[in-house]
C-alpha cells in the first residue's frame, strides 16, 4: 500500500506574467537571497521552477550553465537572464539591479560600522568567531556544488586537476576554464552519457509536475532571438556607459586616483575571472590587498563574512573592499572618510556588475538557440567540475589565514579550529541556516576573546 502523502495541488503555469508582478518578486529576492550563490540559485529554482512555474527545469538549468561559464556572479546573472527572457531588456536590467541594490545599502552601512568602530573589543571578538565560520561556509559551498556536479570519475578528475593547478602550480583560472571546457567538448563526443548534463536532471523526486510559462518546448520569444543589429546595439551601449564612467572619473580625479584604479581593477576582475564569486575572490585579494593595499588580509576575510551574512550575491564583498579602500586612502580628505567610502563602494559595484549585463544581453540570444545541444552543454559540464576544485582552493586559503594568522611560524588559533569544525558540522550534518551559524560563531568568538 502506498503511504506517500498526495500533493494538495500540482503547480500550474500562469497564463501571463506582468512586469510589475515580476518586479515585486525580484525586489523580494534582493532582500531574502541569503546563503551565497548556491543558496540563491536554489531559492530561485524553488520559487521560479517549482512554485511559480515561470520557467521549466531544463530551460532554467541551461541558463544556469551559461551563467556559470561567464566571469562574474552567476546568481545575479541568472536573475538578469531570467528577467530578460520574461520581459525583454528592461526586465533583465531591473531584475539584475534589484538583486544587488538592497545588499549595496546594507554593505555600506556595515562597512561604516566596521571601519568606524571595528576596534572595539565587542566587535573584534565577534569577527574573531565569524572568520572560521566563513571558512566552513566556503568548504560547504565546495561540497554542495560538488555533490551536484561530480557524478563520475571524469568529473572528479577534472575537479582534482583544477585544485592542483590553482593551489600548487598557480595556474590562472581562465586557463583552467579553457582546459576544462576543452575536456568537456572532447568528452561530449567520446562519452556523451557522462558529459551530456543529464546529472542535473536525475532528481525526478523534485521535478515539478505540469507545464511552465516558458516550457521545454516553448519557442524562443522574438526579443530573445539572435540578430546582428541587437548584437552591435548591446555592444555600443555597454561600451559607451563604461567609457563615460571612466572618462568622468579620470577627468575629475586624475588617472592616478584610487577611484580610477578601482574602475580599472574591478573591470578586469569582472572580465578575467570565471566561476562566480568564490573563484573571483583570490583575484580580488591579490589585487586589493597585495598590489594596491586598499585593505589587509584580515579585513578581506571580515568583508567576506559580511558578504555571507547579507542578502544579495557574495561578490558584493567588492563593495566592502572598495569602501575600505576609499576610506583608507582618504580620497576626499580625512574629514570626509564616509563620503569617500560610499563613493568608492558605488564605483566598485558599478564596474563589477556592468560586464554581467553586457554578457547576458549579448550572449543570451545565442544561448537560447542552443538548449538541448550537446556540443554546447558538454563544455559547461567540464567547467562546472573545475569550479569545485577552485572553491576548495579558496577554503584552504581562508583556513590558512584563520588558523595561522601570523603564518606557519606563528601560533595556532585553537579556538578558531574548534569554531570552524563546529560550524562545518552545523552546516553539513544538521543543515542549520547560515545566519544562525554566523551569529552563534560570532557570539562564541566574543566569549573566547573575553575569557
């Protein structure tokens, strides 16, 4: 006898979807999208695929695979892509902006509190506990992405090779992406059952029932079809916006100004790094900490902690980095540190996310013509596997700075090890919400410092 409880109702696709209704959802998503890219993508999947039936499972995953191929924050790019697919260019712009805007305001407020009062014993103790919890969060991200992506020995081999390449050999991540895509392309021809992307679709227990507004066989909307006119229009608009912004900064503050340096740096970070927020952070650390000295390694980890505990994409840590850089360099004088931080944060955010809109609007029409085509999906499967190795490298990177804050020659922070292990168990074994874990770790760190 089947004892499974029946579903009360099957999800039904809406007959139509207005832009105003979609905007209410994107704004809500901007305030509730906690948990980093993995959690945000899972939330969008639950809301848009399972609950609201705005898009089908296969179309959602096809868009996600494209966004994971791109440099930049895949969750924000996915929101932009889906908003564009549903409501043309303005739908994509508003979806992408609303995904980021609440987080920007929150990060600016927290960054001001951190810089103005971060040396207070209470705040310092809280961040002492948060750092190892952040390390556990990054390790959890590697586990979650790996559990979805590494479905065969081929996938495991790509992930392991990517880890060794970036950790031991210091190979640039773009080269790792190219190699993984090439392996996926060749593997798609030799072993299509391994590189066909079907691993995402085997979880039939979660597969929604019923049609979607944009279903598997729904024709591509006219605005999402490729044309050379649209290609050149998008290119011209985005390059003009970038040129105007850089020109205004260079004219107002000079080519050697930290604000101009931030514009160049965050543009390169957006264009040259792949695999989402976790993959871009080592590049940001190298440039912001070691080259420009906008902030310290400790401040960088603290910024990641704030990024993990606020809504929006994790890459919003760049807003914190820029804020601290503007504050540290006192670009408007020592009496205007807050203004300097706010302006730098806005500039850093603008130059980080502008390329994301460019890639979605430029490449979206082409990607919409390729769903279900193995020769395009197989390279993305290889790239996804490589990203697991890069995220694991980031976890090791953070663990080193948390456990040995003064290097291997210094002392070991045993309380940090204990907090990190407890946070990892809470996240992986008991599936406790990330916010509760961060709060508990911060209070434990405060207690450890007081004792």
